[in-house]
């Protein structure tokens, strides 16, 4: 929504939603205006001051820090019973000397622009007449685009921030209200000028009309309104804030299309949510499987390492045995070479060659047997 309405020709074309959003706050104090002196803090170009004058205020003073806004307010809405003053709301207490006290003080969407809010609120108390009422609103910036700051605001207030800011100075409010958009149906006379778009600028919103036959039903399921998603918060001291609304007719097609789109989007979101939940479950199962595989892999790696160690030990043992076998073979071979080099080996080898000869062998075997027999007889006689 626009931060400030301007009624300068061609500067801002008529937009019913924009108009309703700005007028809705003033609608809250319509029942409080009759025969009262009203101070409109941060009045902008004065449309709210003009409406409160139409609603029976005895006198309305609109105050704004912008000289341009006050000049435009005076040009569009100035007149009997309406006065506009250029002044910084932070210093409004000093207005008491020149303007006196007021029965009703309204300050809509102001505190988010003020550095010293406590000073401004103390000024409201100084300007309030006995048995007077104060009504203050504050935007919920987070409801527009969560986390995105408004470049025109010094501070973004949650409902709790707003409550903690105003109550220490003004006390606990008599009533609270949440501002929000509305949906519904209405019936209009077939020749009502409200069914057509007013020509020209946003000034067309000043042709608003009261309706005596209207009702409000509970919020749609899934569209409940609370302090977290309301468009703005309102606090009232010395008064009760009513249920109020500012609405504009639209074609049924324009009304139905966003609703159908919302239903389709809601269905798609639900479908995607199920898919995401399924994907999340599959991811969890995959993580469990991966953890199991990592554990099995770690166990396999540990087994492989143990097996490799065992193989290494066996290989080392085999190498040691092989080295010892080679060493023994070499020692045996060296001993055989030593034996072959002795005289007895040469005698034995010669004897063996003779023993194998056909002509000599049988004789040697006979001699051997005889020698053996004689050796046995000698051994027996020795006994």
C-alpha cells in the first residue's frame, strides 16, 4: 500500500483497495466524533480530518510535519470547523498553549515514523481533555513481506512491541483491534453510483456512503486473523473500538478468480508437501542405508586389514623357512664337497666302481660276505 495518499490531480488514480485500506482506520472512530474537539496527528492531506468533521466533530485540527501535505489539505478540505497546522508530532505537547485540549486524539500509522515515541505519547496526554479518548494504530510490516523492512519506517513493530511501547506511557488500553482485509458479498441498488469506478483521482474515495444493513461472519478456515498476520493494530484509551469496515464492490469474476487460484494453489501446496514428506522419508531411509553400508564397509576394511596382516606374517614366515632351507642345503652341499675331497671318499668311489664291474663285482661280493661271516664268528668267540 501507498505510504501517503495525495489528491493532486493525476498524481494518484482511484484504487478502491488503497482507499479502503486508508479509510478503515478512521471508520473505527466514527462513533466518537459527535460534538468533540478532535486532533488528527499526522493527518497527511486531510481526508480523515474531513471525514471526522462530516461525522459531527465540533472542531477538527489536523497536524502534519509536511508543509506540502498541509498546504494540499487546506486546499482540498479546509473550511469551517477544520484547521490544518504544520507541526512535528514529537513536540505536540507545546500545542496546548495555542490550541488547548481535545476530546479525541487520533494518530494512525505515526509511531513508526517517530524517533522519540515516548515524548510524542506524553504530548498526547498533555493535550487530552478530561474524559477524552485516544486512538492509535500501528502497521504490522511483517504481514506485508516477512523480514523485508519498509524504507519509510524507522522501526517495524510486532504487536508485542506496540503494546510494550504505548502502555508504559498511556496505561493499558480500554480496547484493542486488529485491522485486516475482508471478503464477502453485498447487494447494491442497480443504479447505485458505487457500482461504477469514480472518475479522476483517489479523491473519489470521499464519496463513501454508510450502509445500515451489513453483517460480519467468522473468518474462513485457514484464514484466521491474529496479531501475527493482521495488517495493523489499533489501541484505544477511554473508548471501545467497534467492528467496522470499509468495502468496495467488485465483479463476481474478479472475486472468484483469486479464490479459485488460492484453492488450486493450496491443493498444489498440499500435494508438494506430501511429495516433500515422501522425499524426506526416503532420504531418512537412504541415510540409514548409507550408515549401515558405511558400518559394513568399515568392518570389511578392518577384516581386510587383519587378513593382510596375517598374510604378511605368513609370507614372512615362509620367507624365513625358505631362507633356512636354502641355508641348510648350501651347508649340506658344502659338506658333501668336503667329503668328496677326502681320501676315504676316493677309496670308496674306486671300490664302488670295481663293485659294479661284471668281472670283479661278484668276487668282491663273495669276499664281502666271507668277511662278514668271519666278523660274526669273531664276535661270537669274544663272548
